[in-house]
């Protein structure tokens, strides 16, 4: 038990340290190349922190286990938006830029709706099957490429009066690589040791799956967003969440469906409803409460809804 606790602590230290390095390196790259911190969060940070989800989903697809591939992405996106974005907003209210309002947030909603329409054809239209086919996967992958192009093509770097230390690009890239490696390794150590400790304490497998394993693959996003919020880099945090969600749906599910068509028969309407609600709640923050800001009240609502969803999953069994 003592050894596992030490491993748990070591994993947490690696995650926090990795998040610090990733945020610092990514911010430096953004300044060096005149890219907005949102786009850096959307691409480098968002893709990097979604690596655990990609590994889990691709392995699930190779093994023909659609429940793992699809459930991992849907659960992760809900967790990302409801809990991680909620906690981050409670630490630091995040401003929503004009490009977020006109492009990023609406596209996030459209992609979420598209996933639902493609994934449950039979339930909605009474035709086809409730699955993502290889053609659906190809469509999602093509849209991913289009979205990445649009994000860079129409990026508007934000101006900042913040005094920052200029780093050499090589050092910044090393910080990013080291940060991502520490996040992934630390997250794996943390999840594995937490699972072992939970079993030693005779906690049920259901509770372990819903809490430790479901949240474990999103631990890099959580650590990165909390560190970004502490450093008052709200756009990087928002970009990380939206980027991770887009990456999960378009690239991970798209790629997984190409490997093996994915059935959504075991994904409930409640799960899909929460997924859509999470995307819509980001959009509602533009108009509700403090306009063009995901404020602390918005964050609290997101966290409460995630807790309610977790409780429903536990009760449902």
C-alpha cells in the first residue's frame, strides 16, 4: 500500500510538472511564431493531452471493442467540458473572443451534432444502423483536416502587455515534448496506482471504472487547464478543451471507424444528450451571465451537471 501511495504521488508530481512545462513551452512557441494561444491550445496542447484517449480508442477498435472506442471518447468529452472546463472557469473566468464566438464554439456544436446524426441513424431516422461506418470515419477525418486549416488560416493572435521571457525555439519545443511525456507517464502511473489502491480497499469495479478510469485519460487536460488558469492563460485552457473534443471526435473516432466500424448500440440517449448539452453550454456562456465570458457561475453549473451525470451512471450501474 505504501509503495502504491508513493507511486500515486510520483505520478501526480509528473502530471503537474508536465503541465507546467507544456504551458510554458506552448506559450513561448505562440509568441515566437505570432500564433494565438487559443490555436496553440487547440493543436499542440489539445492533441498532446488527447494522446491517452487515442491509444485507448485505437486499441479498442483493433480489438473490435466499439464500447471502449466510442465510450472513451464520449465520456472524455463530457468530462473535459463539464468538469475540467467548469473547474478552470471557477479558478479563472475565461474570455470568449470574436473568433471563438463566430467559429470555434459553433463548429464544436456542429461536429457534436454530426457525430450523433451519423452514429444513431436507425434511432433517429429508422434507417441504416446505429454505428459509425468506414465512410463516416473518412468524413470525420476529412473534416478534421479542414478544421485545422481554418484554425490556422483565420487565426488572430491576441495582443498582450504581459512581460515575458523570450526563449529559444529549441528550448520551447523541448519543454513541450518533455511536458507531454511527463503528462502521459504521470497520468498512467497515477491511474494504475489509484486502481490498485482502490482494489486493496475493496472498492467496486463499477466505481473504479466510472471514476478512476473514466477520469484518468482526461487527467492531462485537467492539469494543463488548471496550470493555464493559474497563469491567467484562459485562451490556452479553452483551446485545450475545444481542441481535445474536436480531436477526439474527428480524428480519434474517425480513425477508429476506419479501422473497424463502431457500433453505438450501447451508448444511451442520455450519454449523447449530455455530450450535446456540454457543447451547447459553452455557447450559452456567450449570452448568459457575463457576456462573452465563461464565468465562475457557468463553471459551477458545469461541475454540478457533471456530478449529477456521474451519480446517474453509478445508480444506473
